[in-house]
């Protein structure tokens, strides 16, 4: 398994498990929620715990709807924002590649059409798009770097391109933003971004057999447009998984497990002695006594018919 997948796999697993848990809880509470609002309780529930179980289903329904809304909104908004920014940037495209860049591409067997030059004084170098990935470099950065330093940048971004790193980052950002109540996902996504950069650095160093030119190129970077969803050639920032994120995420899991077990335990305690006519008349909702009521009505109908 590649190193980057060691982070992407847990992100995908945690997200999938969280969504599955939310819908399992929703399914479990759905009967209680609908039963509570469709059937009229004869009297107020005897305890707060019992009545609270019905309203928990409504809360879980709202959470599930919110997660779905955030997921699609984040995906659509990120796509539109990034597409518009790229479209604006590509208007300044230079179609003639510098001779030194052509030599670098030929030497390292990189296709010419995979590199786009942008007329800009800013230091731009990043890998864009999801399927047909492109390496985008600004003319200002090309003029600033020496041949070997420019080669380091191209090799670095070519590794991102070949391994579909933009796709991994976009999926990680969308998933972690959707499940905002599981902060561990956000930390893992940030850590994955750093690992992707480290793997690209290793590839560059192996190809050039030296880390000198890569480090020199990094030192010369002074400005960087923020394409946060795409891997870019910029100064490195380390990130460690926070203990608070682990604690909060663990609490979310604990609360989810408690909610999953809560209705069975609460009704088991309440109905430990069995459902009686007195409990149905005084303390139970009609949904809890539905079978008993149906049996009573059937018996009464039978007596009336006989009579």
C-alpha cells in the first residue's frame, strides 16, 4: 500500500462508518418518532427518559439531513469556486513553452500537453483537475528558477499528477467538512496532504539524486495563490493529529453507541413487568400499547356481533 493511501483509507472508512451509523440510528428511532407524532399519547409519559426517546429520532433525522446538505453543498461549492478560479487563470495561458522547460519534459518523459504555462509574476506551481490532470506553472516562477530547480518543481508536480493526488485531496476535504462533528477526519486530511508532499519530495530527490535543488526552489517561493483543494509547490508545514480531536471524535462515537442502545434499554426497564391495562391507561403512549388496543377492539367487535 502506498503511504498516501494509509491516510486516505482511514478517512474513507471513518466517513462510511459514520454515515452508516447515522442512518442505522435514524432507522432505529424512526418508528418511535413517527409513532409519537402520529398517535396521541393518552397521558404524559411517566419519566423524562421515556418521552425523550421519541424526540431523539427527530433530532437524528435533522442531523442526517444536515450532513447530506453539507456534503452536497460543499462538493458543489468547492467545484464551482475552483472551476471559476482556474478558468480566470487560464485566460492568461502561454502556448509556447520555454526551451529549458521543453528539455526537462523530454528528459523525464513527461508529455508537453500535461503542462500549462500561465503569464503571471506570482510563484505558481500546482497540479489541477481530477481526471485529466495538468501541471500549472507561472512564467514568473520559471524565470526565477535555475534549470535544475525548475526540474525539481516539474518532477514534484508530475508525481502528484501520475498518482491522482488532487482527487484524493478533494475527496478528503469534502468528507471531513461534511462530518464536521468528527474533527479527527479534518486532522487526517491535513496529515494526508503533508504525506502527499513528502512522497512527491522523495520521488524528486530520487530522480535528481540530490535534495539540494528541491530545497533551493522551496526557499525561492515567496507567494502562492491558494488552491487549497489542489497539491501545490509551496513551503512545508507540519501537522500533528490533535489529542482534542481524538477525544471529541471518541465522545461522538460513545454518544452514538449510547443512542443506539438507549431505546431498547429504556423500554425494557419501563415494560419490565409487562404491559398491563393500567399502564396503558395511565403511563404508556398508545404506540406502546398498540397491539393490546387492537386486541381489545377485536374482542369488543366480536361481542357486539354475537350480541
